[in-house]
C-alpha cells in the first residue's frame, strides 16, 4: 500500500561516518522534512511505496518507510521515561499475556507498555490503565491514539482495536471500575508498588500473574515484606533483569594499506579486479551506546490456599 497523508513514517539516513538520521514524522501534504542532508517534500513521498530511497534537494539518499511499534515507542513524544521494548517483551512473556485477556496496568506514563498490551490482548481483550498524573495520562492517551490512527490508515480491513480505557486516578480507587477476581494480568510500573498489593490480590484471578517493574533490587525486598505482613495470597516466582547487547556490523573503509598488505602476503596472486581485492571488508563490534540496566522484573502469582472445609 502506498504511503498516505496522515500516517507515521521513519526517515533513515547517514549524516556522516559517525552520525545517522533516525526520525519519526507524520506525513502531511503541505509539509517537508528538513535535515542536514537536505529537504524532501512530503508530497514527493505520499503515494509512493514504503521502504524506498528518496533523494533530498542536495542529492543525498534517505530511506523512508513505515515504523514498527518498537520504533514508534522509542521515537514518539514522551513526558516520563518509557518502559523500554526489551523489558516490555519480557513482561509479555513472563505474564503470558494473550488475546482476550483483561489487563490491569498501573503507571500509564507515556503509553509504551500500554501500546504493547493493546496489541497483545487484541480486539477480544481489554486494557485498563491507571495513572495519578494527568499530564502523564494525557501523553499516554495521545501516543496510543496517534499510533491507532496511523495504523488504521494503512490497515483499513484490520483496524487497531479500541481496547484501552484510561483512568486518571490511583489504582486503590478502582473498586467501582474493576470487580474482584476478574483480572487476568497486572502490570505495575509505579514508584511504590507495595501499597498496591492488597487491592491487586483481590482483583486478580487465582493462578494469574503480576509483573512489577522496579528500578532497584532493594525494592523487591520491600515488596515481599508487604506481601508477608498482609498475608496476601501472592507468591514470588522469579526476579530478572533484561540485558541486550547491540552490535555494529557494516562495510568498513578500505585503505590502501589494506591492499598493500594483501599484495605483500599473496604476492602476484592479487590483481586489480580479483575477488580478494574487490570483496569488501566488514567491521563488527559492539555499539558504543548500549541500553544496559533499566530495571528489575518481579513475577508474582496469586495462589489461593484451600479452606478448612476443602481440606
């Protein structure tokens, strides 16, 4: 499907050997994209296939294509820090979030996790997301709404589900909104998760999971102490942190010294035009900028003890 007015695209280019361009923009017929490599009018992009090279007015190439949800989350406007995709994917797996689930989220923030949850539960599920900060909730809602609108432009027969309800209130006040034993998954990304455990343990279905995102490992101890002191039906199953190591793999610059060395080692066997000379050299090393530690993921499970009559 050709690129359309109103949808998000990502612009990629090499500004120099040490810097690159990676920008999220929304196409508008009357606008243009400007960078150090030049200008590309949006009207030149609209109606063309995604994933092709466009030349700026200075002659530099830029790749313009549709972004993945991961790229959108990393590049969208935000107020609080986002929960990074590497952690979000682990949370979805740990909690086994599936189509049709009803998910309770505390800490909407900029809406990163909300978007991943919305995708995971699908049209048959629902996400209830809570945040006490009105400005954070507004940012999260706008980011979700913009992604949904862009998706619907390019997927008219498979629209993004309208499956998220935003609540600008503390999770402790969710009793009228959420019935007991009706929630399949709880995701917490708040400053102090311990005080939410009593209400969460009532709303969660038996056997279902809670995943808590904590910046510091000592917060895990505080969390477990709260569960112990209140005798809550929650058990800890695992604590983990997610580490990714990004690598740079690209064609390297070939200097004359490289060819001189090849000629000296192989003698007359290397001639101009031979594969040994024309095959590019590649650079493989870890990226300088890495997303190292972001937080700890704590997996809890609701386990109900049998009553005296059942025993």
